[in-house]
């Protein structure tokens, strides 16, 4: 038993303590959180815009009078559909490589490339989640808003979207968790994220157990924390309905 403990202790010391290798993990945590946070913001912005265009076209597009406004609206809806099809139909790994090696090949900011790639990818899924939530709200709610004197934008902002948010919160939380875990491939373009930090330690020490298990546990803690926060928010939203 003592020999086993000494072996584990020696491996732990080699993986994290010697030469301050734990700094690879802490640096990776910071970069992962930064990457996830800004990609999430970009994804939400893109998702809201695309969802607004798609759902608005589905609701009022066919009944609009012919003219430049309807034409522009139709083109915007078509662009959004192409964006959703391409992004959801191709692997995020391929997307980040295209952005890093083709679109932003002259940029030296690897973190920015990662944020843009993951933000664009997440935006497509967020858009469909939000659109589904908007379309799930009863049409009578929009008519009630119009009867109160609200225009279309005010009706969406004050009546439809708050109700849609309650319906899509679990799906949005799941997308945020997926985004957090997807950032583990950012190391392929040189971003020292959490997974790449563990791989650096593994490559130097030839020990895989401790660094990889540590990374898995850290991701698990992050996911459990997000799940706890979302659960708390859901309970508050339910309480506000009473």
C-alpha cells in the first residue's frame, strides 16, 4: 500500500509540482473561460439576430406587400438559412481550421480566431433554439400585444421573448455546456486551453493519468456549476409565475 501511495505521490509531483507545471493547468483554465465567455456572447448576438429574422419572416413575411422592404427581408432570411445550413452541416473542427488557416491566415491572434470560430458555430444552434421558443408562443399573445397598442418589436420584446425564454432555458443551458466542452479542440490552432495544457504536461512527463484526469474533473466541475445556476434560475422563473 505504501509503495502504491509513493508511486502516486511521485507521479503527482512530476505532473504538477515539479517546475511549476501546474501553471499550464491554471493558464488553460483562464484561456478556456475567456474563450467560452466571448464566444458565448458572440453566439447569443448572432443567434438572436438570425432567430429574429427567421421567425419574423415565418410570421409576417408571406403577408407583406411586394416591394423593396419585402425583397430585402427575403434576402436576409435566405442568407440566414444558408448560414444555418452550412454551420450545422459541417464539423466545428473544420470550421475553426478554415477560419484560422484561410480566412484569418494573416492574424497572429489565436484567441480571437477561436472566439470567432466558436461564436459563429454556437450562433447557429442558439438561433434555432430561440426561433423554436418564439414559434412555440401562442399567436394569441402577439395579438394581445397589438391590441394594447404595441408595435411588432415591442410585442416581441415585452410579451413573446420573455415567454420564449422560459421555454428554451434548458436547451440554451445545454448549448452553453456543449460550447464549453467544444473549446477543448482550440489547442489544434495553438490556443493554450485547458486540454492543451494537460497535453503539454503529458508530452513533457510522459504521464497521462494525472493531467488528463485533472482536466476531466475541472470540466465536470464547470458543467455542474452551470447546471446548478440554470436550475436556480428556472426555479426563480417558475416562482415568478405564481
